[in-house]
C-alpha cells in the first residue's frame, strides 16, 4: 500500500484540497468498480477508492480485447496488486460491433458502450453500487470525446471530472500519493492509431502493436529515450509519431530515419511511411488528418 503523502518539493505537491475533495467524492459511492486501464487517471480513482472505501468495497475491472496492448494489461495487473485491490479481467469484443469496426469518427462511443456495459454488468452481478472511470475535467472540455456519451447513458460516475480536476492536477495527486504511474505517458487503445475512415480489424490492431514494439526496440538499441510514440495506420501508408526529442534525433540523421522506416514497412505491410512529431488525437478526426504533417517519406 502506498503512503498518503511522500516528501517532495513544495511546488510539486498539489493543493491538499484536491486529494481531500476526491476522497470525499469517492466516499459517497459506498462501493465501486473502477474501469481500470492502468493509466494515471484510472489509477488515481482506484487509489482514492481504496483509501476512502477500503479494498473490500473496491474492484478494478480491465476490459481485455484485441485493442489492449499486452504490456498495458501486464501493467494493470502490477498496479492493482500494488494497491492491494482485486483486478477482474473482463473479455470484450468491440470488433463484433459494426460501428466500432467502421471507425467513421465515433468509434470511441461504440467502444465505451461495449466496455462499460460489460463492467456495469460485472458490478451488478457482484453487488457493487457504482461504476467509475478516470475521465477528468480536460476530457469534458475536449471537442471530440464521443465515448463520454456512452458513459452518460450508462450512468457511470466520473469523480475526477465532477470535482473539476484536470490532467495536470490528477498527475499532481498521483505524485503526492506516491503512485508509480504518476509520470506514465498517456496510452490510449491500439485502435486510436488507425486513421478515421480506415476500418478497424484484428490484423491492423496486431500490426500496430508489433510496429510500436519494433520502433521502441530500434530506439533503445541506439540509446534514444522516447516518451510518446504512436505508429499511425492510414489506408495505404503509415506514420511514426514521436515526442520532440526522439523525433529531432531521427530528423537529424537521414540514414537512421530511412533504416527505421524500412524496418517498420514490412510490419505495416506498406512501403510508404513517414515520421512526424507526436500530436494527441492525430488521426481521430478528419480535421486532425488534414492538419497532420508527414516528413521523410519512404518509398
């Protein structure tokens, strides 16, 4: 179990009221199943539930589907064990839903509807009164979050957003509570790498996972740190999005860039690839596709 507070520089400790408000909000739930991805947002909600309600009235539930990277599932197991809470791994099949497969811009609605319905059913069968997610205030302010509609329809609670915490404040609480995921980069599902309008298939999800593993290995061999990494899949090409540091390293080395693209081409099953700086949601809408930039294409 983690300590309530760890010693840090004063400017890294969040206002005490943030954590207290979160614990107060969660304590009113009586019992809760947290839809748990293993990322910082859902981990903070889960940690708050363990503190406010105790492990007997808290359950973590992770939806295991082809869109969940195996590393993320392993991480969820580790974090739940460290928090001292049971993790229920629930099999879901979003690929069976036509709207999800079509990927026409509202894929996340069909994903969340499928996942949260499964978690809600698990909660009901085990006598838990509520289902909670890690949705925060910045998510609600986002221009494109179709998954939030599914959460509303299923009456899922969003304690972080309800008390007004944004991403930076959530991370601050995670640091103050000593959670190991406090600095973990965002890692949405593998389907988020597939450009809107390109159908989601099991094959494409698997190739994204293999390609990202290969990019990480390539950079690790060269001792290049990377925080944000996405291999984006388009209808007839791919794009490797990297954080500014890793992107600049490759952009300064044309030979290394070409070698990386040639290594990923067979995995992506297309000879046309490029590098770009990472942007969140870089292929999730038509507008995002139109504003993207591609660099150093291979052919």
